[in-house]
């Protein structure tokens, strides 16, 4: 009650402050007069924003990072298991060719360890649970067709212009169709193939093949590599040697925590940016104001938040129509992570890796062993993404929990129904994220608007995983985008 009263009182004081400011010439004029001057204002304290700020500070320039939440890390978030152990409620895996995140781990002294994959995976389909090894499920109805499709997609993604997909061969044609349309036209057992593709897209994009531009899907596959290593679909779906290869000791949010600690008071929490004004009389820099009226004037500004949130800021002058249209067409996928905690990882006793996928109706179609590196407690994690999120997000918490545990039980046995604890992280309900794991581009977006992803608007530059070519949507893409944005602003200061 005291807390609620304090919040209510603060809101009343802010409202009265706004009325007083209006009566004396307006809050904007007051903010401009009281603004703190810095070389660079960074909006967002996720991996992209903190990487930008870290590089700007290292170059001897003044910088401030304005974060809406009371924490850093953006779409990475550690969940405390007690006893010094954590598991990840957001982004968690790293792997080969993700050079930027692996280099940052080395710089910050954060060790990696292989994700658990000893034993067999489980494929639940047509009422049966089948054990298998490798990354491709043993689906006899689809396997030959699936193998040919993967080879063809890899060939199409080879030599793909990851930083400018709209310039690719047949870009107009590919961006005019969904991935589902392409699959139906290029596979024999397309219904089964689509079920399997959606199993991959559910955690990877929080969507289905019916929602995704074929050009965007090819750009994503091509991005599963680096400047010297072509991207392949196998690397994107793979565990050993793939995108799900390794985890970080201490959890992935530790990357942001350590960067923020080094930046100290340059990182300002509970500071959601409400306005960016570039209409100053000198024509240089921008005034950045947060919700409580505090303001900073930066010679350069880097916006490193999810694209749909960027258009919620009050822009003066308005964002150019093409920039506004692009970011309104970049909704994040629908994704939650559901995790059950057990005294120990009992499934390992049966020779199971903890990795499972379930075809058809499922609350969590993709499942993984999320146990800490010391082997205790046992943690099973399931991705509730795309259609499964849309189906279950309106259910009661109890029904949703029961459905998740039933999926775990079908893959790992009846003991999975009896966890000692359970939690969910629904990224769609996060006010300052609004989805996950990344923006998903429908047909017509990349060709018409893609070139504006990283194009500055006056003194404003763009960062965030969605602006990366390689590993778009991953932690590596966020970090590389921060490096790019830092290079842009430092070259102009």
C-alpha cells in the first residue's frame, strides 16, 4: 500500500509539474535549458547499446545510456535458481562464426561451456516418441524431401548479400511471397515439411513460414555464418557446431551486467525515452528527453531498442515516412520461455540429452536441457513460440503450466510432471520488448524499405540485432551492430 501510494503520489507530482511547466512556457523549453550535454546519447542498455557506449567511452568521448527498465540486458535475462546458479530466461546460446559475442566473452572474462547433448534426442510425432541423434528428426514421411530442400536453401543462400538483401538476385520475386508459398511450390510432401519448418521457426523467429518473407528467410539463413564462412540452415538449427552449441557460465545477462558496471554512472536506469528533438536552431545534435522530464543533449544519438518501440518515441521533426513505415513493419515474433526445475536432471539417467521436438499440437514444440554447468538442479526449457504462443497465451496460468509439463512428460517420462518449481518469461508481455526473439519481416518489407535499416536520420543512428547482417536476431548480431554504430558516430565527432 505504501509503495502504491508512493507511485501514485509521484504520478500526481509529475502531472502537476507538467501543468506548471506548460504555464511557464512548456516542458520542452525547460528540458532544453536543463539538458546535460554529452557527445553521444545511447537509447537502450541491451547488448547493442552497451557495446556502442563501451566503444565510445574507450575512445575518450562522453556518453550516456538511457534504459527504460530497472535492469540492463534487453532480451537477455538471468533467472536465479538459488545457490549461486542461474538459468537464462532470454537469449542464451552461442556457437561457431558468432565471433563478436565470443570475443566479448573473452574480453569480459566469461567462460563458455558446451550445451548438454550426451545421449539421444526425442522426436514426438503421430502419437509416438522416437529417439534419435543429430539435428534432423527421423521423419520417414518427410526426410528425403527435407534433405533436398535444405540443400537447395543452402545453395540459394550462398554468396547472398546479407547486408543488402534487397539487391539479391530475384529479390522482388522472393520478397513477394511467404516462405510457406515457396515450400508448397518446391517440395512434394509440403504439408509435413511445413510442420517441420515451423518447428524451427517457432523458437528461431517466434513465427510460422506463413508469416515470413522468403527473401527474409534466405537472408536469415545466409546470416548463419561470417564474412569468410557461408551461412547454412544446418548451422542455424544445429547443436554441436551450430547456433545452440554453447552457453555462458553465469548466464548471458552477465555480458551486459559487466559492461554496465564498467560504464558506471554513464548508464541511467528507469529512464524511458519519450522524445527526440532535432529541431534545434543550430541544426546539430539532438535533445533526448525521458518520461520524468530529464534531458540530455547529444551531438550524436544511437537508438538501440526494438524497432516497433522506436516509433513510439515523439520525434521532432517527424521521422521520415520511409523510416517510420519500415519500423512499423518490423513486429517482433511471439515467444515465451517455459522452464521446469527438478532436484536433478533425471532424464539423463535414461540416456536422454534433454533436447526434444514435438510435431503437431504442442505448448512447447522445441525443448532443451537448461541445467546449470554443475549439473544441479535439473532444468527443462521449452519454447512457446509462434502459433503455440498464440494458442496458449490466453489460457490460465495453471492450464498453460499443465500443458507444458505434459509435453515434457511425453518426451522425458512421467517424472517431468512433478517439478519442484516452474516459471515462464513471456517476452510479448514485456513492456520494453513486446515480443521475441527478433523482428519478423513479412513480404514487401525488405525490398521496399530495407535500405533504411541503418541509414542515419540527421544526428540519429540505429543499432540493435535487427540491423545486423550476420546473426540477425542473435546476441552476436546485437554486438556487431553496436560496433558498427559506434564506428559511425566516432567518425563524425
